[in-house]
C-alpha cells in the first residue's frame, strides 16, 4: 500500500489513524486537526486525490510523481514544497545509497512522498508523538523533524566515506591494481553527496529568513538553526572529501607515471644487457669462424691447389687463422663488443 502511515493530530495528540485518504479528509474537517500523511511510492491517483483536497500546485505534484529531482525549496501560495535527498551508507558493499523525499507543508497538513526506503519517517513520527508540546506547534514542527532526521542520517554516511578514503590512502601506496577504479567510484559518490547536501544550506537559510513572516515559533527557529549548523558541517566535510579524492587522483597519476618510468628503465637496462650479450656471442662466433673458413678452403679436394705442394703452406695456413682471429678480436675489442 502506498499509504504507509496516516494520522490526524489535535493539540499534538493523535486523535485518529484513518485507513484511507477520504477518512483523513473527513476527520480533519470534523476535528479541525492537522493531518500527517505518509506515502511510499504512491499510486498517481492517491497523489492527485491529496493534491485536489489540499489544492497543491500542479508542477509540484508532477515533480513528486516523476521523482529524480534535485534538493530544493519552493513556495506556492500557502503551501511549502521541499525536496530532500536522504542518504544511507551500506556497509556490506561500502557504497552510498541515495533516496528522494518530497514534502508538502500547508496550514493544517503535511504530506510526504517517498521514492526509496530511506528515510524511515516512522522514527520522526514516534519522536514527535513523544513530544506533543512540540507537535502542537503544527506542520512547521513536523517539517523540522523530517529535515532533522534526514540531516542526522548523513552522519553515518560521512563516517563511511571517511573510512573509505582512509582505505584509499593505504591502497594508494600499496600498489593495489583496483585503486584507480575505487577512487573514481568514491569520487562520484562524494559528488552525488554534495548535490544532496549543499542546497540544504540555502534552503534552511530561506526558512530562517521567512520565519517571522510566516509566524514560525521561536523554539522552532532555534531548532532549525541547530539543524542548519549540522548541515554546514556536513557540507564542509563533503567538500574536504572531494578535495582529498582529487589529490588522491593526482598522486595516483604521479605514482603510475613513476612506476611506468621505472618499468621502462628496467626494460631498457634488460634490453641493453641482452644486446651486450648478443654482441659478445656474435664477436666470438666471428673470431671462431675465421679459422674454420681457412680450414674449409684448404680442405677442398681439388687436384690443382698450389698451396698444397708449397713447403710453407701449412705454417702459412696456421698463421692466417691466428692473424685473422687476432685482427677480429682487436676490432671487436676496439668497438667494445668484448
């Protein structure tokens, strides 16, 4: 069911928990109370029924139905429309999951439309019901409770991202092959987290500026300022995370370049060593080939070879072998091949 929680409050006390929207509207009229309607992935018909009853702006209704909206705060007449981007850190996969929450706040109603499991607004509702004096302040108090819960749930996200960044720093100098992919993934998560949290700064500032005009209670103003202070710290941490990851990317690129240079140097040294070995082998092969060549010439079985009948033919052949070998050795030595 899209209607996950639904209640009518009078002076901060729950007086009815209607089972349908029609019952809610009727109870509001008879009691003069405030309705707090919670919808989860609602059917368009339910949203349009609420919109017709409370005269909600068509553009805001379309935003709530389509989803995929940025964090924002808009006012349409006597109705305030707020889009929040809650987040939660998933420890098992070490990732941040983002949700979307649309809040309509009117003179005597609050309607929330969720498109993800987070946040569980039942916590905010139970908290407010335990403080009837705060809930009696009306829809603005409910809005404060919702925003406060969303901001509070950013704290585990900040802690999870900080832990991931610490692991990145360890992997960065440990030579992990997956570190570049992890940095890019974490960088995207931090950017998405910034998109969710940064608009809240101006949104809460706008609420504070309009507090007197719209008769916001002094106590609620102070509570909103406290939430605003938390938002400021979260945004500051998100900005720091992004800077750290950008530095990590730069350091990783530098380390990769150094490793590539070292590998090229090693390959070059190996290649040079192999070349020197090839030179030595080739030099000795040429030196040993010289006497083989002379011996092969004089070993041919031709009938007319004058050197075979020459008295000094044998010493000459030996001297020729030694001379050619010595000459080649000297030449290769001069060329530093040996």
